[in-house]
């Protein structure tokens, strides 16, 4: 197909593969879309362009169109909405059709040339909800578990630092960091143990971290490396991620790691 906004070929279309057949889920009026996750009840969520030019630095896959989170059920695609700004992108969904991600909250460019953002939770029948912030104007949700607990990152007041957050029962909790200005939560398991990364004192490097039972654990580095990040955790508390060496100009070594029993 042809992107109606740019006249260029369509790059991708959201699809479902079921019983040997592939089905096109469509778009929200633009050229491109992707499917991100599906539930056991055949509800699909993803992101799709709407064919309207973007002006806030939240562009779609074609680089110019607005992009929104979508739901698909019963053969129909629909927009999950927004938090006041012209765009939203989903990151994760649990089996209860609860979708989390990032939405623009304003149509007015902020200090960084783009509109402010906030983490959202979308629930069937309740629509999209703003999960709040840690004081700053930018944030987003990265993951949700079956309990409805949400993790992500939010700027602090003044927008000069970002911390990982844990959201539950309407309250956002600051998970802190290792002394630097930046931390972010990437994923959590079914019991609410959270993994991500944090910069160290002086923001000299970043380490993979685990937040567990109110405490933060530095997951460390593979021997010889100087930076790491954590991407996944299972119900037994085993963590996987990446450890690498940065020489100041480029990554000269990179290793996948498994963290368990106190070390990577």
C-alpha cells in the first residue's frame, strides 16, 4: 500500500496470525501500524498512525504522522485515546486487557521542544488514565503484571533528573537510584519485583538494578565490563540483561548475562 500522508510505500501493518492465516488489523487512518501483544481472549493492542501530521516530536513510523495506541477486538480496530496531547504509544499489556504506555499530555511544546508526557493505564470500560508523575513534566510506563502493578520512569521536579517508579492502587512510588540523576524500571514479575537500570554517582556509568521488598540491589557487571542494564525477570527472581564495556567512544565488548544467587 501507499502511505496517504507521505505518498511513500507502507512500511508495516499490524497483523494477527491465527489457524494458518494472517489477518491485517488495519490502521487508524494512516499508513503504518504494528501489533504489540494479545490476550488469551483475542484482544490485541498495538500502535497505528492516523494520517495527521505530527508537530510535537512524537512521530509515527513514517516520521511525520501522529501515532496512537489501538485496541483490536471482534474484527475492529479502535483508538485507546490520549491524556490531552495528540499521541500515545503502548508498551505492555497483561491478560486482563490492561494496557500501559506513554501519552502526550499537551499540544504545546515544552522546554525540550516537545509536549509533556505521562504514563498511562488503559482499562476496558474505563478508558485511559494518567498515572501521575514524580514532580516533572515527562514520564512513561514500561510494564504491567497480572496484579495491575505498573513500572516505568518519571522526571523529578525541574525535569533535570528521572527516577524509576512503581505504581499500585492509585499511588506512584519513587524507587530511587544508585546516586546518579537517572534510573528507569524496565520490567517486573508477578510478585512485584522490579528490574531496570540506574546511573551511578556523578552519572559516570549505569548498572543493572533489582528493586525487591523495598530495597535496591546493584546487579553489578560481567568481569571486565563497566556498564549494564536489566531487561527481564521471572517469578524465581532470575534476571537477564546486557553487560558491556564503553571506552568513551564506542562499545568494545558486550555480553548477555544471567543474574542469580547474588551475581551476574
